[in-house]
């Protein structure tokens, strides 16, 4: 009767060990915590280059764009799936 009890104990130990390792892995500190905040004098400098950007919307006004049409039904209705056994 002892070997039966030992056989059921091994999966429980493996599950417990997996739970402990998972908790240790998940409990690590967030790496974003170590990132220092940007100083106020540098916060807007990355966007300063976009101040003079102008969007050219002439593509949206062209005759070719206006001639585009939608074919089929919208939204797309999914059809039936593929074969249940793709190797046949």
C-alpha cells in the first residue's frame, strides 16, 4: 500500500513546485519601476519637430480615390471552417 501513496504524492509535489516557481516568476518587480521620469525641460522636445508638419490630403481629394468602390458585404461574414482533417 505504501507505493500507491508515494505515486500520488509525486504529481502533488510537482504541481506545488510549479506553483511556487510561478509565483516567484510572477512576483518579480516591474522593470518599468526602475525607469526614471523624464525631466520637465525635455518632455516636449520630442514633439517640437512635429510643430510645422502639414498633412497633404490631396490624395483623398483625387478622382482615383473617389472612384474606389466597396464590393461585397460589409462587415465580412465568415464562412464555414475548413476540413476537420486537413490531411485528407
